[in-house]
C-alpha cells in the first residue's frame, strides 16, 4: 500500500507541476506577446478533478483523513478497534458511492457525446475518464482496506487493527517528519 501511495503522490505532483508550467507559459505569453494559449483554465479544472481524486487515495493510505479522535484515545482497545473499523468501512462506502455517481456521469457523457463548452470543445470522456479512473482507484483501495479491517475485527486482532487503522498521533507524525528530513 505504501508503494501505491508513493506512486499516486508522484503522479499527483507531476500533474500539478505540469499545470504550473502551463499557467506560467500562459501568463508570460499574455504579458509579453499579448497572445493566449487558450485552455489553461480548462486543463486546470481537469487537473484539479483528477488530482483531488488521487489525493483521496494518498490520504487513505497515509491514514490522513480527518477524524476527531479526542475521545478515542481514552477508550479501551476493543472500542477503539470498533471505531477504527467503522471509520474505514464508512470511507469504503463513500468510495463506492463516488464510483457509482461517477459511473452515472460517465454514462451520460458517452450517451450524449458531451464536449466542453470551451474553445477546444474537448470530448469530455477523456478528462472524465481519467477522473473516474482515479475515483475507482480510491474506491478499490478503500474496499481492500475495509476488507482487511473486517478480517482483523472478526479474528479479534484488536491491537493490529488499531495500529493499522487508527489516525496518526502527533508523535507518529513527528517521527515520520524526522525520518523524512534525515532521508533528504
């Protein structure tokens, strides 16, 4: 999972680096040559849609989704495990909902042969297809993690479930940051 998260993060980074270069070129062309490349804002919207969907997966793998865990740390391990299981199953349900709604959007795009209302008139199946693929990655990863958490719950392996699925604590985040600085 960490390797998948790493490569999704790299893809996310390159996507937005390319967008930043395009916006820079667009800005310079407008200021220096009074010419527009046309479509930088359109591509920016597509990058944002695909990038945010990729970010869902990275946050899921890194255990970075926002959860209020003020009381959870004070509960017995079994209750913590149940809450952690409930959280990952809820995220999997949300991922399934996104995939289902996204499928409806893709189906309409194909049925109507939709194009963007921009000068490029981009066939929307291409950017929406990338967006939907990123949503499917999130949904499948969430489903796999929910299955793992459910297996641990059924087996009564509370500590393992908690270590794999509880939100990161301040000390764990600090240790990761120190490791990251030392690697650089």
